C-alpha cells in the first residue's frame, strides 16, 4: 500500500526557533493537507499545500507563521516559525491518493514540544 | 473551519453492547462524510465513509446519514475492548480540491 513518510517524528525545540517538517509520499496524490492536533484536542486544518503555488490557509493561520512548500506532487514541507510553547502539538501531513476513493490518509505525525 | 460537532464524551459501554456516536455539521453543501478512529498516540485511520442518505454497513459498523437534518452517526455493534479509541467525524464538500473538516471527537471505552 502507498506510504506517507513524515519527519521528524518528534522534536523538542526552544522558544523563538523554527522547525521544518517534511512529508514524502510514494504515490501520486491529488491533495496534500497539513493538520494540527493540540493535546487532547481534535484535528484542525492549517492549510492545503498546492503544488507549485502558495498554500491555501484556513482562518487563523498565516503564511508568516506556517510557511508551506510543495515543489512537486509527492513532497511538502511545513515550517513552524518563531515557536512558542503554544505551538506544542502534533502536526500531521495528510493526502488524498490519485488511485482510490476520495478519502483522507494520514502520516504518522510529528510531535513537537516547545520549551 | 466548517463546524462539525460530536456528542460529548467520554462514552463507556460494556463489551458486547452497541455504541452510538453522533455528529452534526453546519455546511449544507457537504457531500462526503467519514468516521475515523484514533488510538492513543496514533494517527487517525478511516473506518467508514458514507455519501448517500440512509445506512451503510461494514461488519460491526453501521454509518447513518441524514442530509436534511445534517446528521451522521456511527453504530458499533458487539463492542470489543479493541474498539476503545477516539472516534472522529469528518465532512467534505467532495470532489477534487475540497478540504476535510473534523469534529471534536468522542472518546469511547469498552469495558470488558
């Protein structure tokens, strides 16, 4: 079955620094999304990663804080900039595969702790 | 974010009982509806999708959709301890280029 590779799986960062999370898939996808899951909470959509163009951000999320790249069909990055403890969350890459039903599949997630 | 609400938990049921999970959504244009299961420390995984009004059965799971009432539910029959997880309802307008929005989640515990 198709695989979503996300890294790092976890990291501990200092306040004020930035971290880039990578998402690589091994099959073509129609859509790539980035979600955040804060401790004990549900999933919040950050943005849709658009190939070769600026990401589409949801209300409450801005490019300066969460820059996203998607240079090709199978790779995307999410950067969490100028981190604060409130950014401590699990960040999830998710995709809709070209082959198969129009459903969402998730990567394993990146657990970020900001001190 | 499109509003998706789920019945407040946590929900506890004895082993072998039926667990009932409910979800309402605000976006009338939504066409695709999903139930995901998330075990602690893991990513969500799809267990059911439903697109038409009525019931859809898959093993011990039955999803029910009523678009007029903007309501979708999940029934788990013969609940097992392995069903203990958080269940997430998700909705989408469907088709290429459409986002998926998730509900607040309901934690289910099946007591042996």
